[in-house]
C-alpha cells in the first residue's frame, strides 16, 4: 500500500459524556447527532474546505488545507452548539471537545491519515473542556496573528505515546460566555429584586412525622391549603406551591430560599396525623436575619383540620402585618366530610401526570362529589381532570367535554368567590372556544387572588390563541414571578408564545427543557425547530414523536386547540409542514 507524507491541519472532535447520554435515551441522542451533522457540522466543514477522514459514533477526524480554516470551522461549530443548547439542562446537552494540530501525517492510498499529526490532534481534543477548543503551539502560531482569539496558555503537556511535550492553548469561543450570561440573566429575570416585598412569604412543605408514607399526601395537601389561604389575603405576595415544593426533602438554608424566591418570610414545620388526632408544629422565620418570629404547636381533633388551617393563616398574617388576621382572611368553601377531603387531596398529584393517573384522579373525585355534592374543589378538580382526559390523553370528547363544563360551572355556583374554581371554569371555557367567557373567568380569578400563578399562565395561553403573542409573553413573565420554579407546562406556554411572536430560537430553548419535553411540548418543538431552519432536527423529532403517535394529524391538532383565527395558528402550521408532519 503506497503512502504519502504531508503537512496537514487536523481537527479532532468528540461528544462529551456520549455513553451516558446514549444510555439514558439512545434514540433521542442518535437523532440529535444525525440532525447536528446534517444541519450544522457537515455544512460548516464544507464551507471551510474540510475533508472528513473518519467518523466514530460520537466524533470525527477532519483534514483542512490551513489551520485558519480548521479553527474557524471549530469556532463556528462550538458557537452553533451554544445556541442549540440554550435552555437545555446541563445533563442533557450535547457538547463537543475539539482539538486542532498542524503536523506531519501519512496519507494512505485510500485517503486515510495516520501518524503523530493525527494522534496529537486526538490528544488535544481529550484535554479540552466541554465547549472549548485546544490548539497545539504549532497550530496557535499559525492563527494568532490572523484571528482575534482569547486563549488560555495551559503550558507544556506530556501526552501518552507522544515523545515530546506539547504546549497547549485553550480557546473558549466568545459567544459561549456572552450566551451563558444571557441565559443566566433570562433564567432569573422573573425574580424579585434584592429587597423583597414586606408582606411576602414562601410556605415550605410540612414534614410528614406520622411514620406512615401513605400520609404523605395528607401532609402535602395541608401545606397546599395553607398556601392557598395565605395567597387569598389582600396585599400578600405568596410563592406558588410548585416553587416551594422544589425544596421538599432538601436541607436548604432559609436565607438562600428567601433569595431564590424573592420573599422576606418563610413558614416551615411538620405534621402528624393519627386516627383521630392532628398535631402540627409551625414556625415563621424572618429570612433576612434567620430570626424565628413566631412558632406554635397545634394538637387538635382531626375533625378540626380546617379550623387549624384558618388559625395558622390568621397567626401568620398577624405576625407579618401587625394587624388582626381575622380582618384579612377570605373564608373559603370547605368540605363537610373528611373522606371526601382525603379523596380530593389524593387526586391533586395525579391530574395530567399520565392517562392512568388522570383516570384515577377522575375516579377519586367522582367519589368525593358523591359523598359531598357541595364540595367546591372536588367539582373544580374533576372538571380539569375530565378536560385533560379528552384534550391530552385521548379519552372520548363526549361525554367528557359536557361533564367538564357542568362540574366547572357547579363549582362556581357553590363558591363564586373561589379563585381556583374561577380559573378552572376559564380553562374549560377556553377549550369550548368561548374566549370572552374564558377571559372573564381568568380576570375574576385574579381579582379574587392576584397570587394565582396558574390563572396568569392560563391567561397567557389564551392570548396566544387570540393572536396577541406580545401580551402572552408579558403575562408569562408575570406567572414566573409568582412561581419561579414552575411546572413544565409554564415553559410550554412560553414556547408557544415565542413561536407566535417569531422568537423561534427562544422557543426551541423553552420547549426543549426536560420538564417540558415529552409532554405537550413535543409537537410545538417540531414546529419551532423547523421554523428556525433546523429542519433535519425537526424531522428527527417528528419521526420519534410519530412512532408513538401514529394517528397524529395537523388537522386534528389545530381543530382541538382553540385558535380564534387561522392567522394565530399560521406559524404552527408552517412549522409542521416544513417538518413533513402528516396533514
């Protein structure tokens, strides 16, 4: 076999943590890599006159005619990866290490390259940080006067099977720093400033002290009810349940929680439930100084649970505001039966988690309504569970739609002053395409309780369907202020608002988040990827999605979603069609 020696610029690239990514989700990882090669890597190599020598499952060796071309190609690839990883959790990102060397190589008759020039490039890639490029001294000498680079001199490094030490320079592309800063600022932009409102509080999940894991749902429900009661107090800023439950089971300093959530006060404690008794220990902390300003133990009959909730709320209001709590507490409709209450509380964690969980929630709530026909929350939660059943999980629309509307209206009849009930009725009316009535109910929910973050997020979704994307984006930001660590569907709403407003790259970041991806976001992620020009990635996502949803059709989806006009639906239709989704 003949050989030919020559001087060549060699680029070696490899995916960081490929084995871990593949083991967690091989199909999605391979799909993303194929799309990256098609949309970003191969076109960039071609533009810079590179030649792929060989590929591995997670990397490549590429020859260039000049080091300048090789480094420009590396920078463009790494910049492109920063954009594609924006908003993606660290553990799910595809990141490359890249090494570039100028050296002597042997070219075989089949075009393959061998020798120290190739080996050194591979060793350089191995020492590069994720997202960075390492250059040998020979390569750096060729580009330092031709390209505006900011490098770190790593000194001389002895590589395995390389005779002489190699001086190494590491380049971190400028966009990586600026983008990371922008992402960080964006992620925290919804937080309150350094001085939180005086009447602001976060209620941490009460610790279950009963020794019975089955009672965890009861303790969580008790926490949620205290949050709801406090959020109804006029003038109070109360962080939503999802954000405080992010700290469940974790040992976190309350001062850090105060900074994270933008509140002055933190309420924490524990609860123990027995057959007939309820014991609750709570303490209120002024988080700025870590001082305990009030603590109390309640030891009551289990039947007094709602009186205890009211008492905790009253005492917290008095301690924070200095005013009698009885003057500020908004009385909510309470169940008349503890069994119905247990069933309702159990259902809270099941709604819209999966098809079977949603069905279980419906069964629990139907039983609760039978036991206590005037239980407002049971009717509301049954309505939203029925809505998700036909809207998300493929249950028959009839009688699900009619029953959802009936239960939502019944809840508001029972307690017109319940913000949660108003919000649920708005949700059902929205998907009945009664847009004006949906907006009226959301407005009513927020008039009753300005802390109702879910109502704000649903209002944002309504604005998307009304073709008011900028209003939707502003409303999303307000929802995140109230709920800084929200459930994944908040980012789905943010993503569809970004699609509607033409912010396709931002939409990809929102819809790719782990807590959002794989739920309602996947269809819209396909559209966003296609609209931003990443058609191959969109097609790979479409292939994976359709494998599990073979009956999905554009016509069905747009019929189900309550767009008020085809103009509002236009960007989504364009994206799906670019990705080749079935009509």
